C-alpha cells in the first residue's frame, strides 16, 4: 500500500449540468456521491441513448445554482451510523424525497423548486424542447458513478495551452492532489484500486473521454474550443479517470489516497 496523494476537494452536482457544490465531506456509495446528479432534465430532442439536456446544448445551464433545501439531511444517508455498526457494514438506505428537496437559483436570482414548471419553462426558452424532470437515487452520471481528476493535470493542461485553466471545467467528483508533480498521473491507476480516507475503496476503470463541457467557463459560460481541441490532439481526448465504488464510505477533504495494488 502506498500513499499517492490526498483529496484536494469534493464536489457533487445536484442537477445534471447545473453548477456544482463543493463539500467538506461526502458519502461515497455504490451509486456515486450521495446527492450527486439526483435530478436531470430529459429532452425530447435528444437521442434515446443520452436523453439529457446539458450545457453542451445550452451553456447557460451552468449558471443555475441548485441547493439542497435541508443541507444537513442531504449530507449523508439518514441511517449511516447505524448501518455501519452492523458487521460487515450494511448499505444505508436513501433519504425521504423531502430530505433531498432542491431549490434552484436562476441566473436572474429567482429561486424556484426544481419541480416548479416555471424552471422548466425557463430552460425551454434557451432552446430546450419537450423537457421532463427526472429523479434517480443513482447518480445520473455520463458513464461511471465517480470521476477523479488531479490538480496536476489541470495545471499541465493550462501550461500547455498558455492559459489559467479552472479545474471546475472538468466537473469531477473528487479532485486529487497527487505526490507526482506531472499531470495525467491518474492514468496509471486504471485497473487498480484506491482507498480514500479510512474506508472508501474505488476501482479505477478507465480514462475519462472529454466532451465540449470542458470548453465552457464555469462562471461566464464563454466557450474556448481550443481546450477540447488540445485534449483531443495531445491526449487522445482523455483527461481524468472514472471509477466504481467497491466499499462505501465517508471521504473528507485532505484525506489520504492510498494505492492498494
């Protein structure tokens, strides 16, 4: 076992493609980060294989700020402590829907319930067609339940492009600060297992194929297509890695990351 770095920051995205929320600690379960991508908007204009409305089609989605109405109840499963005391550590139950209720602040400052038809109408004004709100206990991630991205990779890409590159463009769940100073070190974890903190164990499955989302400035939505172009040409279109959860657990900012095999 080798310590390869530490958790730099933890993020979840309560509504798919809207602004993320930074956390000091997060429960990482088999389905992903608790509360991550709990809601999404399905568009009748999108392919059946990937039916979601995202910032690729409507960049202003990144300016919508979802917030859990009851942050304390949304931090972790309600029976987590009791479940973990039962050997070998049982999987906790999901919260009641009201415990995970979400309000969304629009770019104009209006606050609406995520279920409010007025929110759907605002999104449809930006080019959404036939939108339907979806809710799932499993994070509606693009591919795998957990994404990891090193700050060294963000720094290297910025140096290669000659710009200051905000890590938030890459919308990872776990940003990691690795002992290795070069970028893309996380690629070497594919096929291996990492423990984050005292308990959570991840199996790193594959490199993360990037899309046009990384071209969007997270604060202004201004597009910079050079970023995706460079990642495509210089790094095979990949940056960061995807993982599955083998052992559930709570992870905190600053926790050590241990390579198990």
